[in-house]
């Protein structure tokens, strides 16, 4: 594998709040290669959106990054240290230039008082430095490309005039119009019907091939990205629990949390199987458990270990990493048996 | 004692849109020609995309949406209520029997009330208990049935996660001891990981209390796991209804088949996107002529554009509204 497009190392993000310092993300590391789709999965409160926003430096002013945190974006001609960017003109490259974002709620992402077209054109004029007329041509092309019917008349419409699926398409068109290298999609289909979700997922897959762009796809539903992602990273309370190729994570999930998430999905071919929730609720980030952050909900806790010592994320197979003592123990026992 | 708790005959709900100056007032045809029976103790699923009218139907049964034509009869086992002509003194009795669980547990609970007060409110409003001691006793019983700690009762909703809040909403709906509950997208706002927990709770309430549920959802895979019978709606009309297993084994309406194939699959080696739906649900103000689904149907023929398909029985428990249900192999 060549040089990753984006490389995140030891990312730690904390927030100063009235109730104290909250750790939202802790020592998270991952790479995304050019043209790769990476699925970031976890429950609400697991820190996936905060991680994604860090790539565009969109976190609130009360946030601060750990001293060892690094985010390196590698473009054709240069490397950008994302966390070191300061001036608004330097930040442009990660805010709509080489990195772009699609949000969950398209209604909240477009300004209601401006037309869709004027907002798209504005982005193009800033990032591609084109004239208003050229921007309009590019924007209409892009709207057509993502399947917005009658794109030239949609250009002059307001967001309230579009249906949910059309809004999400317009949102994707706007994000893609500057030809970003990395698209961050934060729960882009959660607010949509399954039929429209299927259309949008297919569209995103087509666009990856056409533009050779990488996607960081954030979701709480493993089912949604199983067909889309190349790699999956599972997050819980700000830490990575398991990462690997989609095939290894879906077919051989090792971490009890990943297995819990997979079991919780209602499956149509197993109607008799009981539905199993991941027991308990995600703790408040103000009350992070000691040791392994998942031990309060885990069914495989090792006494005297998980509640006190923090597991490190370790390689368990080809391109497959897990942070769990129970998995380590199982693997040790297996190798001992194999070598008498 | 009648077997059906809810019987609906030829129900229509139309909302006139005010503001039209010329010509006839436009009308949103939210529901048309709805015929269905919900049996006592059943977990009845209602599915469809947004805009299909499933929420309006749930509300019409609860006397929270207007009835333009047709009839809804609610029979709790002792007394019959005609929802169209419900007498004032009967409204309270009916409301006690039929309750609603909302979709968004973040919006449904008042942030200024403690969990105890939220759960106790129906008892106090309907004057169902004789003393505060009795109210507290009842609240504690219901809370433990919904797996909330006594400890939680003194707190305010903001301290709870989505799953816990939804359990509080369920406790509030349950406290007046209803016989029928409408659960409108009650797991849609929750993470997949805790969705199962709420579904299991509802299922156990059905089994232990003999409660009847109308479970409204856009998610067929959830419906498949909890419901006994499923009805599929499209643009204000029923398109197919059958016992869950029968429906999932073989769909007879192209829309049901399309909904099913749109569910994301964990099976990495098998993309079963057999039928793909193009476009979106049309406007209910000007629904397509004939079969309302014909604009998106892969099997549509000329007849579908002209003639409204009858809601008919294929056998004793499988109904469908499609001209070609007997011929199509879906």
C-alpha cells in the first residue's frame, strides 16, 4: 500500500465544560488510503463525530487536542499538518477544498434563505476561484450527476422545496463539486427511508469509483456500511475497539462490543433468533470507567484485569486489530495448545 | 366478546389545504379506503415510507386525526367505542384504554418534570388513584416493570440516555393500564445496539399483559422480528397485509418486495438488490391515477394507470391491492 491520504495518530480530544474536562476521543489512530471507504461505527456518544470534525477542525472552541495528536493529510504536492493550521485562509484546504463533509440532516446544513444554487456557487468560487457563470455550470453538472432531476431549475430553488432524498443528493453534490480527496459522511442516510437510503448508498459507491475519492463513513449501523466500506473501525467511548477489513470485522468479529453490535441488528434470514441488545447504556463521558472503557457492559470481563488495566489495541490477524484482554487470552491459549 | 379490538371500514382522511383562491380547494389525501382488523393481543405492524399515511392511520384510531369517511370501532372487551361519534363522557374512558408511545424520546418528556411526575401524570389527570401513596406505589410498580430503578424516579429526563428515556415514555403510556398501544416509530431514534432492548420490552408487555400493539415503523427488519401481522402502506392506501412469516416468505405486491430488497444486508457475498425503487413517493395532493404505485412499479401496465386495484383477499389471511398479484413471480 502506498502513502495514506490521511494519517491520524494518537488523536486525543478533550472539552472544557462547566462540569469538568470531558475526554471525547482518546489515542485514536487510523489511516485512510486514496480511494478507500472507511466505516467508523459506534453508538451515539462514542466520539465518532468529534473524530471526524477534527479532520476539518470543526470542533467547538472549548476543545483542545492532546500534545501527541497528529493528523497528516498527504496531497500530491505537499503534506499538511491539519492540527497546526491557524489562519482561516490556511484552513480552507481542509474545509471544502481537499476535505469535504456531508451531514446527517441536510435541512440544517443549507441556509434556508438562500437558494441551493447560490450556496453551491459560493463554495466553488471560493475553492476553485472560478467566475459566477462557470460556477453555475459546474454546480448544475454536479446536481445532474448525483441524480437531481431538472437540475437547472433546482439551482434556483430553496432547500424547503426539495424532498428529503433530493436534499441529501444536493448536499452530496455540493460536497463533491470541489472534487475533494476525502469526503466525510456523517450518518448521511440515517434520516432517510430505506428505499432512498439504498439509492444514496449506491450513488456514493459510484462516486468513489468515478472520482477516486476516499470516504470516511460514520454510522451507528454496521448493516449500512457492510456493503460500502473497505475497512471498518469500531469506536466506543472515544477509543478504537477493533479495526480491520470489512470482511474480517463482519465475518470474524473478535471484540465483544463488535459482536454485540452485530447481534443487535435484526436479520431477516433469522426470524427465530431472539434480538439481543448490548446490555446497559453507554456511560457518560464524565464518568469514564477505569481500565477497559467497555468493561461495565462486557460479558467476558476477566476479574482483576479489565476493570483496572487498559488494554492496548494489538494486531490479531492480517490487517485486523483488537483492544481486548479476553481476545489476547484466547489467542495465547490457542498458541500454547498448538506448541506443546 | 368480539375478537377484534380495532375494526376499520373504508376509512378516509383528507386534509383540505387552505389558501387556494381559484378552483376547488386542494386536498391532501392522507388515507383512502382503509379496511383492517386488529385482533386482541396482536402485535400489528404497519410499514411504509415517510408520507405513506401510517402515522395518520395510527392517529385516526386514537381520535387524533379527522375521519372524512368510513368507520373505526374500538372494542376493549367490555365496551364498544365508535370513534366518529364518541360521546364526551366516553372520551376519557377511551383515552385510558388507548395510549401512544412517541418516536422521539428527547422531545416527548418535559425537561421540567421528574421521572416520577412524568409517569404519575396520567394517573393524576384521569384521577385513577385515591391517594398519593397509591400513586407512588403504582409508579414504582410500572417503573420496575419497565426496568427503571427507583433511584431514577427523582431525576430529570436530561440525565438519561435515549434508551432509558424511551423506557420512561413506555412507563407513562402503561401506567393507566391501557389495553391498546400505538407505538409510532418508537425505536427509530435509538442506536441499533439498544433498539433490541426496547423491542424485547414491548414484546414482553404483549405476552404478559395481553396488550395489543399497533407498531408503526419504516424498518421492515424490525417489524419482521416483533410483529404477528404486517400491513404495508403506500401513499395513503394499504397495498398488502399478511401474517409476518407468510409475508416475508413470499411477497405478492411489488412494493413490499422492493421495500424488502432495500434493507442493507450483512451478507458480503450476496447483494440482493433484486428490485430497485427509482424516485420518491409522489405528492398525496395529486396522487397518481389508478394504482398509486404505478409510477415507480417495474411491472406497471396500462391497466395500472387507469384502474384502482381492489383491496382483496388472496386467501383467508393474505390481502393485497394489485391487479397482477396472481401472475407476478416476485
